[in-house]
C-alpha cells in the first residue's frame, strides 16, 4: 500500500544533530501511523518515536527531549530531528508506516553513526 524511502543519515560527532527524512509513496498517507525505529548491531529493533494519524507523538525514554518526530501530510513526508546525539544512538534507522487494516511497511533504513 505504501513504499518508504529514508535519507539523511551519516556520521556525526557526539552532541551533533541530524535530520532524517522518510518519503512515502502511495495513497492515503494521512491514515497511517508513522514511526522511526532503529537497530544497532547485536540488538533488537526498537521504536524510537512515533506520530499517529491524529498527530499525537510518543518517544522512547532514551530520546525524549532530544529527538522530535514530525510529519508533513501534503508532502507525504515524516521527519526525525535528532539533537544532542550520543554514541549509543548509533544504529540503522528505519521508517515505519502502520494501518491496522493493511499492516505495516518498512523502508530500507539509513545509517546513523555518532562517533568522535
């Protein structure tokens, strides 16, 4: 129902910032709950931030106050602004779209590396 393409990852020093973007291709983008997940080597994929179709947001405790998720329904985009980055934020970040009637969809991911 929807294809997702992430971009914006890269190498950044601790304390730095990055903005990840997720472009959605498909109809009815507004009905999806959107989220960013991340997966580091040897760890399970975890939810970082989500933004519902209603606009309500939720964040993992580890990123509260540092990350901000947003969506632009007109552009069919979702963003993750990441500030005050820490080495433990290093992971591959994935965009996710979910609608109960149709299921969940994933992008290919974009690598974020936080290192000195």
